[in-house]
């Protein structure tokens, strides 16, 4: 079987993760890396044995011989890269979200469809073992009709103040809310009808990061289900986990509750601090990338090879982005907003 030749746009931390995953896959390889910072791209490529380096993604699409591309840029820079990849007939894996404007969502979907390429957005919560188990229980009918749900997915302040240099150009709704809303849509197997959101700002702005601190959102689904969604990035930095994740889903026959912030599988103690190592989301075993955030990336390659549908469809990703735009509008207006979803 021929290997899938992967190219990557974006030489940051997550771009490195993509390269490691493709190189560890028995039927994939990383053939090229592109970044505007050519020095950074060369350093990563040398370390990970990536043979080709570019600063222009169009040149990379033309010359590298890649079959597919991973778009691992900041979220507001996905559209141009993805459209160019589609026009060069490359399959595409896009880090969440699909896009951050309605115009970009529509032109990306159009380019992908017209050029008959395959595309998936890395909404990796579907690969999280506890969330996946909850979804399977719902699919079996164990809970009866899904009636209501609550999801909390927050980050510590360090993510906005230190980890992401571009946090002020984005939103916690794009960074974590896209995962949250995709999870709710998946659990309800339904589309959003109406949203009502409120937000609060000030804490991060006082630290020089011009972005909203948190959103609390009420969601109505087309078939009657209701949900609450909480997203913020002002959790104290001393929280044992970078993420604060809680989920509860109530059905007419039962309920499932998840707390995946503190897995209690392993803690490390010194005289100075307590550390909870990440053994679920992204970790390495015998040097190989493991964890559910890596499984979604592997799944993209697997589905390219087998021809099976991606576990996150293009329409899933498009409707998630459009519904999040409605949440932002609602928070600004302090009014409910009806959601128009064309896909």
C-alpha cells in the first residue's frame, strides 16, 4: 500500500504533533512543511526529518508531491490555505474551527465541493474515550430521548496570556467552544435552532489580552433538546489540568455525567507542587504519539486510505462555525438569535 504523503502548513507546537503522528503511521509520511517563519520551519524539519521546507504554501502544493495537507495555522487564517489546497486537488485536514467568518465558511465549502477533494476538521472530542462511550450509550438507546445537556470546557489563563500569541485575534468560542458545540450537536444528533448567550470581559484585557473572558450560552435544538454551554479561559493557573471539563446529558430513561478534568489516574507530588500528567489527551508511549487528540489526526489518514467517511463531516464543521457566530452575535446584542444553517 502506498503511503499518504502529507504536507503541513504551520510549524508551531501542533504542527509538530501532526508531523510526528504522520511519521509514526505505517501508511503515511510527512513530505513537506510550510511556515512564514522559514527559519522555524527549517529547524522543525531538520529535527523531524521532513525533507522539504517552504515559506509559500502554493509553491508547496505545486512542487512537494503531497497527497493531502494539514492546515495548522491560527484559526482566523484557515480559509485561504484551505481554498488553495482544494484548488490544487489536495485533501485537507483543518484544525478546528473550519473558519471564523461566514464568508470564509461558505467559500471553503464551495472550493472543497467544486474540486471534489475530501476535507475534515479536527474536532477531536469525538475521539475522547468518555465522550465516545457516552455517545455510544445514547446511540444504543440507553438514555431514551436526549432531553437536555450541560457542557463546561474552560482553559486556565496561561493559554490566553502565554501559550497563544494570537489569543487577542481569536475567541475562547473558537478555541474551545467549537469542541463544545460539536459535542452537543453530536450527542443530540441535531442542529441548533436558537442561541442566547451572555459574556463577560475585563480580566484578560487587564493583562494585555484583548479578548472576551467567558461565555455562558443557552442552546435550543430543532427537535426540542436544550443545553447550557460554558466556555472561558480565566480558570486559575494552579488548576491541576489545563482544561476544566464537565459534561452531563439527561435523557428520558437515564443520565450520564462526566468529569474529565481530574482523571485521578496519576498524580505527581513534590515539596513545591502537585502535577497531574496528561495521559488522555496528548501523551507519548515508548516515543510514539498517543492520546485521543492524536487519534483524530490518525483517523484522517485511515479514512483517506479506506475511503470511509470521516467521523466529522464538512457539514458538521460548517454548521458548528456558523452556530458559534450566532452565539457571538447573541452575546453582543444580549438577545436570542435564530440560527440559519444551510448545510
